């Protein structure tokens, strides 16, 4: 009798034979199998386990960790609707009912599920049917999402770095070349040390949240003697309220590709990988077109930009896991391991992909590099205000008139961004508070809206700048409920590797739920909720293994700082008054 692994699926065999020779093939193999079958059959997974030499139990644990891999066939998909911080400001139950009856042009079961933020906060409420995204459910004008229809950044009247040509049709190679693109790789190949010096002088730091100096990172990988080396673009933009990288990839893909090529030619890496989040299927298509264009034109390939040096870029698509936005979890995901974060040190610059020297930067960081090399380090540094260097892109959503992405100087005040550029609240209500860093950077309340948008100023308030997502809540909102939604997301997306985060985020969510229920007449509440909350914040902030757990206390600490009276109402079992109700008395 044949063993189960010998009962092979010929389609899976063909996929494995075709893809196993490529760099980091694990995710690509699983996606190809699921694309063919509609799910991951048991015998196919056994073949994958055998070929990758992964224990089958470990493979199942990894596959089921991701949101969008399926182990069972589902011929008619459910409707999935975002439930997170921006979208939950709308009546999701009413929207769900309307969407079930809407003509989406796609067969669906009529069953509605909730999903985590798919990075479309500027066009709420996003709907997913199968692998097709639709947007605008709140406004009733539901349309399929395409890269070409992605909202362009609003004009600010300010000098820009990343958005300076984005409204002029630089999505194609011809359009990008007409605006001077693809000049940086020649400099990177001929004088890599000069490129590193320019990046250091410019003050460019990582725009994904960590803020590490880009030139220092590239130099560390360049100086490593081991190889092969890798360039990884972290395009797994999974933070709630962040959608800037999606727009950059849709409308200015060649800036990102050129930045990656510069990194490869500076460091000696020959392979670049874009780790693209699953929830951006339209970007998968348009970005592959841009890579193919650049390869055919000789910008990428065996003779990148005529330098005589090879540099190739390929895409690896995630499968829905927030933690993969953390760089070492991303690397484990590419390697076919369970996407737990790694302990540091060692850092990816010495022990990255397959334990080899690796540059990991995010989309915005790579997009800034060509402009810096073209216009000079001093130009970029002088774009910032005061001692701050450069510009940042902020994704603004929620109770705001003009949601979208805004590129402003680092050091611009939060109030200027929200009122002058984004138009304030739609109906003239006062802003009660905003989330920072998407959600994981905590809150800034109305009293501090004049804070400068730079890392040091936000840290001084007890918040964090992070990846630049900002969700606005007007005076009609409950900020304790907003904190609960943010913590609920982190609890859902905790990888579970370390028990402080795995247990702590769930317990904080439960505690906030108990407080909210208590205000509606439910007597169940702990006797000292604030003491327990303080204990949880300390444990999370001091002992979590990665940034998810370490950042979680920002949410509740800033909640307590700005809305202690509302919190006290909940503790004492009273229905809390909204800010507008208190001001009217």
C-alpha cells in the first residue's frame, strides 16, 4: 500500500517543481496550490511538508496561523467586512444588511463575517468577497477596487519628496522616465559609499515605525562579507489606519523599485523581494506589471541599468497576519517558518533571510531614496521643520472631511495637518482625540493637538509616531470604546509566542468590555480595575517579545491621561456623557 505522501497531486508536484528553484518559494507555493484548488488539500500539504522538510504538524500550525489560507473548499464565499477602528465608526450592521442585497457581480453565500483592517480606511467600508475587494459601502456607491482608481494624495501646496510627481502619471515606466526616474542605480554602482554618505546626511530613517537610520543599515549590510545578500521591501502594511504604502505602490511603483535597486547595488545584493500584504490584490497585478516593464527595459535583470551587475525583484504575497509587518516575523514567513518574531540581536543586517545579511525597509523609505540622490541630502533634510529632517506621509481617516494621505514636513503640528490640510471634521464638531501610529501609538487628546509630528514630541506626550496612521474621533465618540477596539485588534493579531502579550492583550480587552458593560447596568466588574490595568500595562511594556505587546500600553495609558472622567463614569456604573454633552451644561 502506498503511503499518503506517495498519493501525490500532480498539480502540486508541478507547482513544487516549478517554484522550488526560486528564492523564498514557500508562500508562492501555497498560494499557487490554493489558487488552483480553491483551498489547500491535505495530500498537497503533505507533499509541501515533504519537499520543504517541515514536520506536517508544524506546517499545519503555520498555515492555519494566516487568515486567508483555507483547509476546506468554499465554493461560494462569504462577505467579509472590516470591523476595525475607522470602519466601526459607521453602522456596520446596517451596512452588512445592505451589502447582502447589493449587486456586486460576484456570487456569495450571503453570510457576513468580520475581518481586520485591509488598509482601505480612506474609502470606508471595504468589503471582501472571495479575493475581490469593493469599497465605499458607507456611501452606498459600492465599486470594485482597482489600482488605477486608488485615490491620489490631496494637494497641500507644500514642497514634497514622495508625492512631487505622483499626480503626473509616473505609474508607468515611460511616465517615470519622463520625470527623471532610474538615475540612482548608476550612482549606487559606481560610488556606493557616496550613496551611503548621502543617506546618512539626509537624515532619512525607516518610515515603517522603528525609525532606524537608513544609511547606517545599508552600510552594515555592505560591510558584511557573507552572502548572498537580500533586499526586502516590507509592503505588509497591516497597521489599522495606515494606507500610504498602498497609494505609493499604485501610483509611483518605479520609485520603490528604483530605491530597492539602489540598495542592492550599494550592498552587493542581487535579489530583492517585495513582501506584499494579501489584502492588496490589485497592487499585486499592477506592481508585477511595473517589475516586468523595468526588467524588459534593462533597469532590472542581469545587467541592472547598464551597470553590469545583476539585480532582480520578485513579489512574495503574505496571507493575512498583522505580525508579519514586524521585520523578523516577515523573514520567518518567507522562510516557511511559523511567523513568530525573532529575538534580537542578531539583527537582520547580519542574520536576516536564511541567516544572511539583509536590508529590510518599508515602501515609503525606498521611495524616498531616488529623490534624495537626485536633489541632494541637504534638500531633503531642509524639508523638515526645526531640527527634523525630511517629510513624512500621514494617512488620515475617521471623522475627517478629506481622508487621505498627506505628505508634510516632519515637525508639522497635528492641528495643521487635520484642520488646514484634511479639512477638520465634516460637520464642525470638535475633535476629541486621535489615534497615533495607526492605533498602536496610543491617543492624543484635544488639549494636545498642537503637538509637532515628530518622534520626540509624540514620545514626550506618552504616544508614538510609528508608521503615520491617524484616525480622528469627534466629540460624539466614546474614547473608552475606541481604546477597546484598538486593544481588541492587538489581542486578535498577537502571534501568541510570549505569554505577556498573548494573555495581557486579551485581559485588557476583557477589562474594557467589563467597564463598558458595567455602565449599562451589568454589575460584574473587578473591585480595583485601575490597579489591574496598571499591572497589565507594566507587564506588557516590560516583558513582551516584540513591538505589538510593547506598544499595547500606549493605548490605555493615553486613554487614562486624556479621559479620566469618562473612565470614572464607567467604573462607577454611569452612562458617560459625551464631550459635547458636558460642554453644553
